[in-house]
C-alpha cells in the first residue's frame, strides 16, 4: 500500500511539472485545452482549433506553412522554399542569390514538384490495425499483417474520398490515426528575399540567438489553373504584434522526436546511428565543398545540398551532446525505472508488459548488425543522386504494381502512387556533374563499408571501379528525359526487364539484395520494436493515463508557449531583436559574409523604422519539420513564423527544457516593414493585411 501511495504521489508530481511547463507537440484531436486554460486563462474552442488546422499546410519537402489570404497565398520559410528556388534557377539567373518577386499572378512561377497538404479529417483506426495481428503470430507475422492492414485502410480511404490518406503511427504503435489530406500540386512562387538576407549570419549563427533573419517565402496555391478560393480557411495577419509574456501558438509538422524511447534504443543511437550520420554528413559536406570550388556553376548547383547538410550536422552534434549529457540521461533513466517499477508492482501489468524493455534491448544486437547494410542498400545512401532514386522507383513500381495494393511496399500502394508519380515525372533540372560526383562517392562508400566481396557490391560494380560505373550510368542514361521515364513506367515489368539503360541496369541489379535486407530489417528489427514499443506505450497509458502527447511524426501538431527571453553564460538574452540593430550587428562583423547586408537593405536604411521588432523567441515546443509553422496569438492571427531553435533546445529531441531552450520566430511586423520599405512589394503586403486597392 505504501509503495502504491508513493507511486501515485510521484506521478502527481510529474503531471504537475508537465502542467507548469509549455511542453508538448499536441494532436489536434487531443488538444490540451484544460492545461492551457488552467495556466493561461484562455480556452481554445473547437471552432478555433478547426480554423487553425485548416489554415495550416504541410510542405512535402519537409516543412510547414500556412494560408495567409483567401486567394491561396501561402507562407513558409526561405529554407523550406529554396528547393523550388533552386529548381527554377538557371546558369543565367540564381533566384536563391537574387530573390524573387512576382508583382502579378501572371509572373508567379510554378514549382516543378512541390506538394502541399491540408489536414481535413482525423479518424482513429487503432482497433483495425491491432486486430490484424492475431494471437499466436510471431513479431514478423504481426508486423506484416499490420503493414498490410495499414495499406488497405489508406487505399480504401483514397478511393472513397479522393484525398491523400495516411495512417499515422502514434505512441510507438499504441494508437493509429488515419489522416485525410487535401492535396495541392500546383504551387507557384510569389516572393523570396535573397538567401543572404533569409540566412543572415550563415552557419555560424544557425541555432543561435540573437538573430537578424528574414527567413520567409510566399507561394500561391492554384486549383484548376486559378488561385484556390479558401473562403475563411486562412490565417489573418495580426493588426498588433505580441509583447513579452504573451501567449502564442505554433501549428506545424514536427518531423520526429525520441522522447519515449527506451535507454537501450537511445544507446543504439549514441553508439551506432548518430556516429554514422555525423561521419557521412561530414564527408558529404567536404565532398560538395570541393565540387563547388571547381566552378561558379558547381557552387550554385550544390548550394542547397550544402545548406541542408550543414544544418543537419549542427542538429546531430546537438543530439550527440544531449546523449552525452549525464544529467539528462540520469533523468531519462529515472523515468524508465519509475515506469518499470510501477508495472512490476502490478501483477496484471507485469504479466502483460513486464518484459517489453528487455525484448527491445535484445533486438539491439540484430539492429547493430543490420544497420549499415540497411542504410546503404535500402535507404539509398550507397546509391546517391536524383537519377539513381528515379531508377530505383521505376524498377520497384513496375514489380509492385503487379501485386494487390495492400501487399505492396507501402510507398507503392494505390494511395501513395499519385505523390510518387509527381516526383517521378518532375521537370526539375538534373545536373550531370553533380550526379556523377554523388554516385561515384556513394558507390565507393558502399564498397568500403560492406567490403568488395559483399553480394550487393559485386552486383553494383561487376568488376569495375565506382567511378567507371557511375560515369557510364550518368553519362548514358536517358532518365533525364521525363517522356522516357513515363515510357518505362507505363511499360511495366516487361519494359524494365528489357531495358538496357545503364542506370536502370544498375538499380535492377542491386534490387534483390536491397529487398532482402529490407525484409530482414522489417521482420527482425522493425516488427519487434513496434510490438514491444506498443506494449510499453500501453503500459504507460495504464500507469500514467492518456493525457499526454506522442512523439513527433511529421504530422500536424499544436504547441504553445510565451514570448520570453533567457539567460545564457551569465548574460540576459532579450526576447527580441530589431531591424535597426541589424545594421549595427553587420558592422560589428566587418560587413563581410555571412554578415554582409544586401544592397537592398543598405539603400533602405533610412526608410525603415529601426525599432520594428525583427526576430523573437518563445518557449513553444518545436523540432525540425516545424520550419515555416505559423505563430499565432489567442485570436488565431499571424504574429510570426518559426524558423529556428537555439542551441540549448537541440536536446528537445529527447526531453523538453525551457530554462534556456527557445523556439525562434520572424516577427510579422518585420515582414510587413521589409515588404513595404525594402522590397517595395506593396501589393503583397496589402494582400496580407487585407487592404483592397
């Protein structure tokens, strides 16, 4: 009895601390309304939540955004939109460097393969998925049955609704929700500042604060050749900005967190996956910098990849520090120990869930053995480049389409094919020199990591060097031609089997080995992890209740917090920077890259209000994928946009801590000031502010 009382007291303390913190990436169908009301005296209504959900959009290239006018105007970060900017650029004009502004709809430029999703409905399909795995099945059999059921649910939904339908795994498999999305594929560029303005301070200032960045891009969504008409389902621009201590909300798509992982799983990341990621990204960064130094055009072509790699490297270094933080790991261990003790103290719970942690620890040995082959062969690290990815998809889709939709690899189910085809038939440029560099390097890594006698290496190289294979495949493939891709796609298995295209031949030759390692990973790692992580999630529900949020899954979530500065290294960091201070900051760094202001800003110095708030920080709980998320006030109006986190927040992948960790936003007031007085984009500013002229 005493133990039970102590456990209850401990749990009350945990819940109280959670309630006091602005923690959580909350599901829209499990919004923390009572928590927000208890702490801030504001109660989000269902209508308020629905409006924010329908005004939020997901970018398929890994970011978030929002609708900000009734005529389909869409708002995200520059670093989310730069993929389109890169694709629209040529050797004659570089929109990443110069920026872009379409003064009329006729000048708006269509992005080749950008897809935007709006979450329309959420349905609980947990019982359907769990019921697919019947008693007596092995973990591998249960995993296969659940994957097939998920594909079946998605396919039936897509056929019935015409929407994009994704079954989302939540609480490590403790819950499954069906997300139904309205999909937009005609997305056109409207405005972007220069990259040096959007990423002012460059890599040295990334994940830092204070910041002076105008990290924004505007697009417009079209439907049937005309700007989509949204009615009231867009977010209005706030007439007044926020101040210190104000409550703000973030609606976006956090990519992934590991807050509920066991200590054994965290150990695998610490010892295996993170070191490999850092090694690979560092190597690729050096490779592309060498490639860039060869010519101005190479530098332009590689700029976006280098930007992404260096951003990822900082993230991984932050995560590595988090896993090496003794205090954080002690806290994680104590949380795991407390839950296990609570389970062991209850005979019924112990019988159902008690060995789940040990089974996850046991699978780690298999995971360590399979990780490199899986990453290199199946995840594609050993076959880098756009052309190899296109060839892999053509080879696989031909084989998979011969099967019933539910029995296919999930990415080739009927529900997923439309999005796959959009990318497969994209008119985005492919650069031969870049492709040859990447494929040569990745094939070399494949050989060096797996050994020359590996079956997949022998199949890929066939007695030749990586450079010889890559040069032949890149120089002689016809996959640059979209019409040729469509011909192979429509020709099915016969066309793929008979093709002599060297890139198709390469990816066809390695596909059996890649499929085999994928199956082994699914059967011996993924299925076991899912089965036992689900049991731990159910144990957590039984002990702690269901008033919690799941780990991030690149699906729409609601976060909240307050505008608040912090202390770091004995210094008080104010919550805001100002536009006027940008000039002083540039001068302090010698007005040299990456702190050199563009001429547009130099000329406009006397025209802008120097006191205009520029970037600010809040305690809202975010992670990668939230880039571009709208920041709104209690009225649901836009007061800013998320574009970064500070360095202390990089451990939020494992645990939220708001003592110093902060979410970084561009202030809505700075955006209007810049549009009107620096870029003279008054038409765009008027549309945002609802001014008819």
